[in-house]
C-alpha cells in the first residue's frame, strides 16, 4: 500500500512538473531526474559507452563556450536541447543542477527517479521515441545551426 501511494504521488508530481512552460525554467533539483551517474550504478557498460562515444554526453561545453555571446533568454533556449530535463523538473542551472548539465540518459529514456528507486523497468522508457528526438533534431534547428542531425548518434 505504501509503495502504491508513493508511486501515485510521484506520478502526480511528474504531471505537475511537465505542465510548467519551458520559459519558467525547471522546478527544482529534487525533481524526477537523477542524472546519468545514477544510471551508471546499474548500467555501467551502457554509461561508459555513452560517455565515450556520444557527442550528447558533452553538450555543456558547447553552452559554456557560447554563453558569453548570448543573452539570458538565448541561453535558456539552449538549455532545452543541451541539458537534461530543462523546464520539466530537471536542469535549472549549472550551480544547482550540474549533474543534469549535459544531455544524459534521461533525455532519451525519460525521468529516472522512479526507476532508480524501484529498479522496475516498467517505469522507464527502454526504447527512445522518435518524436522525442525531433524536439531538438528537426528541420528548423538544422537550418538555424547548419548541422546534419545524427538522431542515432547517442546509441549505446
């Protein structure tokens, strides 16, 4: 009974967090996102492969290089695609949520707090959804940044 109540509370919290507009920023560091290092505790091989081969795993360096040239609003626009869970209860800023500064496991697999706590594979997305990739890898961003999207580049 206690576990069901906890899961119900988590589901309500996730719904509330994901309904906040991205312009409002993320809610707090104790949201539904735990960061990729937490994933590595059980998925070490996948984590190491991701860190070694995926360009997504080092996206904060791109933000920090561009930050001096951007307005605060432009910088927040970068967070949506270059961090984990921005505006959804994840990344807030580098000072308070550095563990979510890069694009991480939860960007493709969804928020991991419930899975990390329970170990239940049913509460995490095992297969990324194509529509989630298109939030960042889309035609307008390709034109804006003149890059070829490598939607499957983060595969492990």
